[in-house]
C-alpha cells in the first residue's frame, strides 16, 4: 500500500508531505483546489509521461517521491534487477519511487535511490497501484478499451499477448507466400545471380587465413636467392670459415679456463662467455638447417603469383579485401539457401499452415477462458447494478465471433447493457443516459478492482454523474473494498465522503509573498502566489466539510445536522460490517511546514 507521498514544486503545490493509512480515504475540496493534482503526482512517480508544464511557475524542478509497502512478487522483481533497497518499517519491506522533472521538460526516475527507466517505474506501478480516472466511462466506449479491461480482469493479458504474437507470425508467413506468388520472376533472377556468384567463389575456393599465408610465402620465394646467399655467408662467419666466431670464442673460453685456475676472479668472465658460446653454436646449427631447406623454386613462385592475382581480381570484383573472400562465400551460400527456401512454394505453404494452426490453438484456448470469465463478470456487474438505482438492469459481455481471426483473438468483445427490466441489451456505447453510463462504469471499475492483485486502488472522480441514494451505495461499496485494500478516492459527493475512514481536505490559497532563495521562488516580491494545501479533518472538520458539500457556500444549522447524521450513518455501516480498518489516528496524514 501507499505509505507516504512527498511533492515539491508540482503545478500549484510547493511543499507537501503526506502519510497514508490502510482502508478508505477520501479527498474533497472546492473545484480547482488541486484534488486531482495529487493523483497526477502519483501517476507521474508511477511512470506517466511528463513535460515542463508540471513544474510550478518560477521553480527550477518538480519532484515527487512515494513510499510503498512491498509484497513477495515485487521484492523478487526488485532483487532480480538489483534495485532492492534496505528500507523497512513495522509493516515490512518498502520501496521508494522518485521522479524529477526540470523546467526544460527533462525527467529522471529512481527506484530505492538507483537510477531507473520509465518502463521500470511502470512495471513497479502496475504491481502496486490501479488508477481509475475520471474519464474511465468515456474510455469504456471504445471496443479496444473494453477488451483490455476484460482480459486484465480475467487474468488473460499474457494469454492475449501470446495470441497476438502468434497472429503476427502467421501474417508474416502469409505475406511471404504472397511475395513468392507475385514476385517469382524477380526472385528467379536473383536466384540465378546468386548461383553464378556462389559457383564463381566455389571455383576459386578461398580459405580462411589464406591471403596472409600466401603473402608470406610469396615474400619468401621472391627473395629466395638473397636469403640463401645471406644465410650461407652468416653460417661461414659463425662456424665454417677460417677464424669463425665459434672457433675464436671457443679458444678464448679455453684459455680463460686455464687462467681462472690461477686467479678465480676470472670465473665471472667465464660465466658470461660460456653461455654466449653455447648460443652461437645453437644459432649456427639452426642456420645450417634453414639453408638445407631453402632452395630456389621458380615454378612454385609462379603458382603463388597466379593465386595472388586470382584472389585479388575476385576481391576487386566484389569490392572487398581479399582476406574476406571466404566469409563472402559463406554469406552468398546462406543468401542462396534462404532464397531457395523462400521460393519453394510448398515449404512456404507448409510454414503458413503451421503458423495458422499455432495461432488457432492459442486463440481457441483464449476463447474458452473468455467464455468462462464473461459469465462471471456479467453476473457480478449485473448484481452491482441492482444497488445503483438500476433494478432489473443487466450487464453482459458479448463475445461476437469474427469470420477471420484478428490479433486479439477469434471474437470481438462488446459490453452490453439493459438499463432496466423488459428492455433489450444494447452496446454500452449506445446507452443514452450519461448517469447510467457513469454508474455502469463505476460498477465495472469496482468489480474489476476486487479481482485485481494491486494493493492500492485510486478512484479519481469516477462518481461523476450520480448522486442521492446511488451515491450512498457507491460510498458503501468503496468502504467494503477498503476492508481488504487501500482505497483512495477523489470525490465531490458527501454521501461517498461520509463512508470513508479518513477524510483529507484539499484547499487553495493565494497570498503575496517575497520570492524564495534570491528570486528563485514563484516570482518577484509582492506577486500573488497560489498554493494547494491539504489537511486531515477531525470529527468537527468532517461535519463542516460534509455540510459544505451538501449545501454549498451557505451552511445552515439544517445542513450541519444533516451532515452529522450522514457521518453517523457511515460510521454505523462500518461498525456493522466489522471492517478491519487501521485506526485513523495511527498514521495521520501530515502537512509539512512551508
């Protein structure tokens, strides 16, 4: 669940620190006070796109930090990506998310203090929070939104993604088959060209590393005469001529050995000369073997020159270095094999058939799962409608078969609604009443949230378009949901607010203050500054705010009495249900100074 939220320089919020508790919490306040700004700030820290417009005017940077309690799956996700922190509180592990946006629109994201990507923030957010926006009922008019919501509620998102991938593979095979059928002439010409190139390169048969080896052999053969003469002259000087180095050095060593018997001081000289004599003798033996192997071979030299010319000429034709000819042969062979396989219509048809069969198998399994889920969701939403002043109404998830499979499966998902008994169900998009649409959307949101694994649910003015007894039912439903989840709700309805365990009032104030930090604040001295403020309401404050929501600007004794009765009724409903809610005083929201 959400433990705390810290906001700096965000839209009209300068400094705000809040702690949150479990259960059902509402945010209320006059229009424009900044209630939805809190939801926007949460959405930002959970990975939503941002621009410079979220930075409070005159500030250099906006910052939002949120601390959440974790669960086992999230702990494993964080550990796998080396993003796990060491933060813990009395209720277990926590994760700290932070997002900054500067005045130029550049943003940075952090998870437990480590730099993270927006994709990672979204992955974390998906495991922690489910936000139902105030325009959710409008999104539900779109078929794709209905399908995505339905699959998510039924836990079929991964299965649907597998179907979409199988469909993509199948369609790629269809396009390949069509290309073979319509471009056979061009492919035949390309095949002939590759066959000729492969034949030419195979005839040349370049080998890996051959160019370097043949260059070395050419240099050796072309300089054979000079190598022979020079090597023999060196051999004569070392061991075979009169006064050869080995003979002279051997005599010197023999004489010094005799002298060293007289004066041991000469042994150091002998220690240096004796290894030198050994090395000269070894060099003479090696040179002798080299001269024995070396011979003039004009025929081999001519053959090597011809091979070098052939390799060089072919390399120029293909516009590449001679040492890459062997790799080019392998590449052309692969291209020819691929083209031959692609041009083989029987193989292409077989691949297409296999891809289609794989798609149909996955899609049929998905269809079966959707049928079961459609019955369950239809029954649950129909039941919820009965308490939303739509007695006798019904909701159904229609699975309309498609002639041809699509990326989303073998059926089109459509939400159907009958507003009351005795009327035929119609597509949700054709429901005439905006109030009906809002109530149905809210019922769907609550039902799907009950099945979702996320611990924190946020409803941003989703109760727009309802009121009276229906609003009271909505409040009780959210209260019930708060027994097992953390529920945060932005509302303008006193019937909903009265059911909450914690009530936060959002207000807006305008004052003339000097600029902060030498002119880096909201503006010049004396410039009006608008700020959003938030505070937790005590019992008296709740009565006053509920009365304002009931009666508007003028609060009378009657509206105050009505507000007290409404809050008492909400408290009785909570006690009657024996809701395991954390006491509101245990972790009260706070507002930081400034």
